């Protein structure tokens, strides 16, 4: 076995020294590969681009989803009509209704006070609207800066309507029509 190993070592040494003794070829006689060099392309930039596209798609998806959710939550409020027009329309409806013809003065006075309270609340933010009692309305009305003439007219209308509605005071068609006319004049007045 030793002889075999020695022979192998000697042959390997001969091969190693023979390859080491090879001199470079002279210029112009270089050996070229039969085929051009094949480089393995690096697709790292494609992977980076793919990851960026996925991130952009996810961001777009979540932003769109959030925008749709926000759009669903937006409630479009109807355009409010001018309080003066609403009050005048209510007065005209009251005049055209059968309440006056049927001598239902309590209902007419209730409608007059409701129109006045709603108009004052919507136009000037006085009181809480038609749900307020006369005392609550007049208390809030006192805190509102207005002219003495308008204040007296409002108090007179509210007092007279309360007497008709709650006490059952006698009244006439002309008196109730006069109350409606006074409310109409108050509504048409530009500045309180």
C-alpha cells in the first residue's frame, strides 16, 4: 500500500509542477471561450420593485377603504329655508285653514305662538323654539337685546294668546285676525 501511495504522490507532484510551469501565451494567441461568458443576472431590483408595488397597492386599498367609510359617514343636511319665509308661509297656511272659519280660536292662538317662538329661535336664536312655554320664551326674550316697541308687541301677543288658550277668554274673529296681523308685521320687521 505504501508503494501505491508513493506512486500517486509522485504523479500528483509531476502534474502540479507541470501546470505551474505553463507560461502565458504570446500576445495575439490568447485562447477565447467558445461561447461568451454567461453572467447570472441579479434580480434583486425586480424583487425590490415588486415589494414596493405591493406596498403601494395595499396603501391605495386602505386609503380608498377609509375614504369610502368617511364618505358614508358624511350626512348632507338639507338646505334650511329662511326663517322669515317659513314663518310667512305658516301664517298663510293658518289664514287659509278652516280654524278661523270654525271659530277654533284656541288652536289659532296656539299656532300663532308656535310660529312666533319658532321664528324667534330660528332667526335670532332666542329660546328653544316651539317647545318652550310662554314663560320660558319670555324669560329668554328678556335676555335678548331688542327695541322696546318689539318687546311690548311680543309680550302683548303672548299674553293675549295665553289668555285665550288657557283661561278661555272671550275673543272675536277680528281680534284673532289682528293677532295674526301683528305677528306678520313682527316677522316682516328686519331688525329686532
